[in-house]
């Protein structure tokens, strides 16, 4: 596979992550409305998935109560949304120049790995049901593979375009060294 194809594939994988981050950010602002819609959509399934519907109902009640009595708490989700949007913007660098900005992809993979301990430690502390912790973990599972594939393509492009090392023993390979007379 040539470098142009690798770069195209890299950009496709990065677009998946960028769009996911953007959607995660944009949808974190109207939480109460979205959870209300989700609750309505799940209502016919209440008999089959009572724990899920009860949890979504509890979340909705919490959002309504917080918005009514403690609206400053929802300011935290506004910042969460903003952080997702900022992270999406950060991926413009690798889209433009993947090799030079590979560090953004590496940070993304580290962040995905960090989701796992955060969800597994903080979920139980905050009384998050196990099935919802799995939903949180799905973000890591969903974002890590495209980042990994992009990373592998970037490294392959980098390796194929790297200048070969010069052999200091072979005078033909190191024209930068001043030659002595008679060499």
C-alpha cells in the first residue's frame, strides 16, 4: 500500500473519531430533553428491561431536579460538552498533517485507556449500575480501534519517508563530512 492510500485511510479513521467527539459534545448540552425522549422511546420496553427503564427514569428525575433546584450542577455537563468539542478540534491537526501530529492520536489512545479505570472505579462510587458502566466503557471500545488503525498507518508513512541513516564509515554516504585530501 502506498503512502497516499495510507494517509487516506488515516484520515477516514480520524474523521470517525472527530465526528464521534463532536456528537458527544453537542449532545451533552440538551441532556434533559434527550433523556426525556429516551425515556419515552424505552417506555414500551419497560416490561422487558425494567432495570434500564428505571435507571433512565432516575436519571431524568435527577436532571429535572438539578435544573430546577441546582442549575449550577448542570454547568459541569456544559464543560464536559465543551471539552469534547475542543478535543474534536484537536484532531484537525492530525487530519492536516498526520505524521507531524501523531501525538494527538497517541493522547487519544491514552484517553481511551483511561476511560476503563475511571468507569470501573468511579461508577460504583457514584452508584452507577453495572450495565451503564458498560455503556461508558463502550466509548473506549468504540474510539480506540480507529485511533489504533490511524496510528499504525501514520507510523508506516513515517517509516517509509524517513531518511536512511548515514554510515559514518562509508565516505560515499556522508557527504556532509569534510573530506581530507587524498580521500
